[in-house]
C-alpha cells in the first residue's frame, strides 16, 4: 500500500511540473440567502496538472448553513478538458448533521461570447442542480443571462452575471431570482493560484 501511495504522489508531483504555467489551485467563497435557507462557505480546489488540463482533482469545503450548522465536504475525482468544454466529476463525503456520501458533476462550455454551465450534486438524502446560459459582448465584461435551479425541494428561476473581474485577480458570480414566491440571492468569489 505504501508503494502505491508513493507512486501516486510521485505521479502527481511530476505531472504537475509539466504544467507549471497553468494555475493548479482555486480558492472560493460562496454566500447564499433565501427566505428558508442561508449558507456561507469557503473552499479549495486543487488540480495538480492544472485547472485548464485533464487530470485528478481534489476539493475541500467548510461552511455553515442556517442556524450556524457546520457543513463540510471532502471530494476527489477527475477533470476532463477538451477545447472550450470542461467536465468535472467528483465523489467523496459530506458532513453536516451526519456523515454521508456525496457526488457531483459539473460541465462548463464557452465560445465566441457565449457560455453554458450545469452542475448537479447528490447525497443519500438530498439533490440539487443548476443550469445557466450567458452572453457577453467583450471579454472584459461578465457573461449575463438566465438560470434555473432546484434546491431545498424548490425550483428557482433567475438571472446571473458570471466572470465579474475584481481587484488582484479575483472573479465573481452573482445571481438573483424567485423561489416559491420568495427572492433568493447568491454570491461566489474565486481566485486561481
């Protein structure tokens, strides 16, 4: 077993050196608010071969949900990058009130001012998904467009702005809309390292 772990570590170390010019880490912050749910979290995603390349990927996230219930996740998987499309599949564990398995799938595509993204997550007793499309006229502006999602047993319909440029290399996504007659809002901020 030690030989397998040592071989894996050697592979990840040497393969990341081959892609040294590509960022390998992503720091992210997520905030969400709606009438019946609130969440705030921070996490780190590590792709030893580079965030823009195919290869293994790790994710760790810590946060708090409504009522200050602690939440966390540790996941590992594979990212496949092909042209303007990136697909990420992850599996691992989530803890909140209890420890449970978790899986997620994420697809991102962009080309010629257009983008589309979808993300789905599932545990043994919960599932959620989000899909969005957007357009931007120039690369310095964010993509903007409609989004639809399903979370906490409710459908959400709204609009988003993704890829908002912030100081010192940070970017953001904001979205707002309606869920069962109530307003929701989300903010995600990230930076590549």
